[in-house]
């Protein structure tokens, strides 16, 4: 099976554009930002241009304050074009949601114990059950403000906050809203539940902020100072997240089930 990629080159020079053109590359998108133009194109590994294009990319240098690693972005695709790949991803999401709809939706948490909520996983949509766990833990946190949450409880809140915010408004929304309080732990939380792909994408999004100390104030300053290139990079992380097929809710539910002793209401 052929592998396809959506490739973006940030801050591309006119000379570099001509080099890509000489290799037969036609840009599908050109965006002008504060540090020059950024270009995107789609390419498959079985394309005769593949070797030459990769040689060109390998010879690129850092430019306009961006390192070589930050200038080049590759997003894996399931189809020859980015538009078709995203259409397939949306179809897959709709199919998954359709299968989930066969189970009942748990509308809210209504005082069940940990074991009672886990049992509802047999009759209700898993994503609605993990939402109920989030609600129960949040209620507990408000009732006992001086009582620290366990590591397991924090993982549930962090992962659910990421799911809610990124699905509604991308990583930008995760960093802007109160959910940013989970920024220091979210990558580790995703790795703990077995979502290593999502963890890698989220780490890439965190690196774009260029913040060493992930405090709320530092994140606020960084997110409001993003230039056009870094906003594009963050947008690419959103696209990777949406195209990612990891079953986050199901793996979080499995984590809760395996670590239920660390969750108390």
C-alpha cells in the first residue's frame, strides 16, 4: 500500500520554490505570513518525484528564525490528496459515531459509584460514560477543594479537557481556556492511557508555544504572540489530531477500569 503525505514548507524562498518547481512540484496552497511564504503540496511514496523532492527537503536550511525541523512538516494521508484524505477521515468518524449511537447516551452523572459507572459501559456509549467520570471527579474536586486529586483522577480530567477543547476549537482553544491548567501533564496522561500518537501530536503543539515553564500566564503570553507561521503549525497539529484514529475514549475507559482504586467519588 502506498503512503501519502501532505508536505508544508514554511518561510520558503523564491530560489527554493524554483527548485521544487524544477522537480515537478505544483503547490496546492501558498500562504503569505510575517516571515515570507509557506507552501503545501501532496506527494506519495510511489510517485516518481518522491526521491528528488526528499533530496531537496534534506538540503533545506533553517530560515527566517525557524530551524530546518520546524520549517518542514509532513502529515500522513490515506489518499493521494489532502482533501480526499480528510474526507475519508470524516467518513470514518461518522461511521464510528453511527456505531456508537446504537448504545444509549448517558446524559449526566447522577451519583453512581465507580463500579456502577463502569458497569454502564456494557449498555451505554463509552464516550458518555467517561464524560460522567469527568463530571463526578469535578464535583468531588469542588466539594473538597483542599483535597488533592489522585494521579488517576487528574489523567481523566486532562484527557477529557483535551478531547472537548481540541474537537471544538483546536489546540488554540485548549491553550486559551482554563483547560491549559492540564498542559504540564497532558502528554504524560495520553501516554499513560496508551494514546501514543495523540501524545506525539500534542507534544508537537506544545513545542510550538516555545514555553519552558508551562504556567497559565506563560501559555497566555505565548498563545497571544503567535505569528502566522506558528499559527499554521498549530493548525497542522489540529489536522493531525482530527485524522488520528486512536480510540481515545475507549482507551481512557480501559485505563479507568484497570486503575479504579485510584478514583474515588
